C-alpha cells in the first residue's frame, strides 16, 4: 500500500518534467534559439531592466541606423542636456563644416548681431572697410556724424586741414579773409601787398589812396608834388607864386632872376625899368649913351642960361 502512492508521485513528477521539456522545445522551435540562450537573455533582461523584446527592437534600430544602441543612448543623453534633437545637432555640424566655423562661434555671432542690430555680414563688411581705410568703424561713424553737422564731407574737411598745414593758418582764418575779400572787392593777396607797402612807406593805404586821388586831379604825381613843396620850403615862396613867376618869364622872355636884377637896379637908380628901357631905346637911336645925353642936356641948360644973360 505504501509503494503505490510513492510510485504515483514519482510518475507524476516525471510526466510534468517531460511536459515542461516538451513545451520548451516547442518554444525553441518557434523562436529559433535554445533554452540556454533564452536563459542568458532573461539574465540580461533582469540586469538591464528591459525585456528581450525591447532589446531586439534596439538591435533592429542599430542595424538600420548603423550605430550601436550605446551611441544612440549617448546622443539621446546629449539631446536631453542641450535641449535639441540629434537631427538638429547634425544639421548644425553640417553647417559648421560648410561655413568653416563651429556652431559655438556661429551662436556668438548671432548673439552679437542681436545686440548691435546688424547682421554678421554687415559687420564683416565694416571690418573689411576698416582694414582698407585704416580707421575703425567707430571713427568712420564719428566722421560721418561730423560731416552731417558741418555740411561738408570728410574728404573736403581733410583738404581744408591739408591747406591749413601748408599755409599756416586755420580754415576759420582763411574763411574770414575770403569774407573780407568779398566785402572789399580785393583779394587777400592784394590786401597783404598794400599792408606791406604801408609798413615800408610809413603811411596807411587810405592816405596813399588820397594822394593818388590828388595826383589824378592835379595831373602830377605825389613825388612831383613833394618836390614842389620841398622847393617852396627852401625858397620861402609857394609853388603857386613860383608858377606865376614862371608864367611871367615865359611872357616877357626873361628869367625871373633877370627880372629881379632889373627891379634891384630900379630901386638903386630911382627910375623904373620902363624908364630905363626908354632911355636905352633913345640911346640906341641917337648913338650916344643916356649919360652923355644927360651931360649934353645939362650943358645945354647951362649955356642957355648964359646966353640969356
């Protein structure tokens, strides 16, 4: 009675084990892998925390994408950190290889663009212009600001400054000169010549102009007029009187010196030159001098008195 239950238990366990084996082999024939492999998978699943089905999906994705699941996990980890997908990161890297600059540099450029309000292309153009002209864009902007205020281009302003350094006077002074020229109707060069002449002659240009005006009225130069005045101061008579004398000389045919001698003789002899001329005329007619004629007349007056007696 005791052998029966024991045998039945033994047979029951054997039947169950056989059934289990049959089921395993059935599963193996379906999955194409042995139970040993299946056990390894289950062991890996318990370690990695993912089922074999999920692991198979990963491996399938790896074969498609050409990268291992480890690499894919790294990418996803980077995506979660940077906040951008791997696809976007790949696009960035592709742009970097085309433009020759890293995405970090490109981001810095874009950040600078947003601050300065100008694109990196415009900023590059500015820097190119700076390298050509030798001045920074800041300096160029200051120049343009000054141009808008003064109404003249920086080129014109540079020309002015160049002229100032040559002539030794500022453009402001040069403008004042030109303003004076437009008022007086004479160039600054002419005005400088006048001032130079004034300093030499010791008289102002106004006085010199008055002299020239007098010269044009009197028909004689100021030099001649000065000579006349010098002669007047020496002879003690005015030029007008001297001119009258010369006019009388040209009428009478004798010089003023001769006329003065006659007048001196008249004052000595007590007779005018007219009377003396008349005497000389009588002398030339009678052939005897007036002295002889007077002696005759004296003798005649004496002999006439004696005859009367």
